[in-house]
C-alpha cells in the first residue's frame, strides 16, 4: 500500500499577507509542471534532506 502525503493550510492570503501551506511529500513524489502569472512560490524545508 502506497503512503499518501498531505496538504494543510496554515494561513491564507484572504486573511493575511501570504498563504502558507504545510506539505508532506514522500521521496519520489513530484508535482506536475506548472506556472503562475499572478503570484510566485517559494519552498522551505523544516527537516534536512535524507541521504
């Protein structure tokens, strides 16, 4: 059985300056190629990369 990641909304641009999400992504998972014309994305890791 394959484990699934999750997405949790921390804050929304509707109520604060930025939208913040918590993502749980497993090794080998990717997001589809896409782009945004109205905003930009940045990502931070709260855990070191597994070696």
